[in-house]
C-alpha cells in the first residue's frame, strides 16, 4: 500500500489507470488523501471540462481496431480485449466490428467504449448497435460510465 498523502507515489502507482490520460491521476493527487481512490478519481473525471472529458474518451482505442492489429494497444487494453475474445475474431466478426466502429465514430466523433471484461463479443456487438441510436450527450455520459467500470477493475487488479 502506498502513502495516501504522497502525490508522487500516488502518481507513480496509479498514473496508468486511465488510457493515455495521466492528467486524471495528477489532478486527483492534488486532493490527497482521497479515502475511496476510485470515487476520487472519477470525481476528477466528472468535474473535468467537456473538452478534457472528450480527450479522455478519444484516448481509448477502437475495439478490435487498428491498434489491436498493429499491436499498439496498452498492455491493459490488449488483455481486456483478449478477455472478450476480440483477439480471435472470425473474418465475419471482424467485418462487423469494423463497420460498427466506423458508423459509431462517424456519428459521435469518438470510439465506442464498453467495459469488455463484463461482457463478450455478442454483448459488445449488441451494445454497439443499440447505442448507435443514442444522442451524443447520452453517449458521452455512457462512455464516461464505462471508463469508470474499466478503471474500477484495473484498480482492483492492482490491490
């Protein structure tokens, strides 16, 4: 366990929780001690400007997308996508994911985000299709909620 009053140790420990977004942990470190770490981190996200929230969402990779093929996912994202079988797609599944990713990105301007560790390929595809009917504000809120689930599981893995 780390000293919950040491910002540098906090940043070293938790800096990678949010996909390419260490600013969340850095801002949370200024509020130490947090008590409930996850709640404190998510408070930073919820209090962030819409621009910063958008950047946080955009920092996430597409599911079964180019980063997965190029093997440029973070270690955490690669393991999470593999847990849902996204590293073992049939050609038909890959085509469907690619089409839904494109439609979603065109509609909302950011990648589809879901906590893949809590579902499977079929559930992800169904959610992608259903969420395409949402408005942008609903999808941004849903993406933030899913990021909360992702980071809660990552945090649990750390302790």
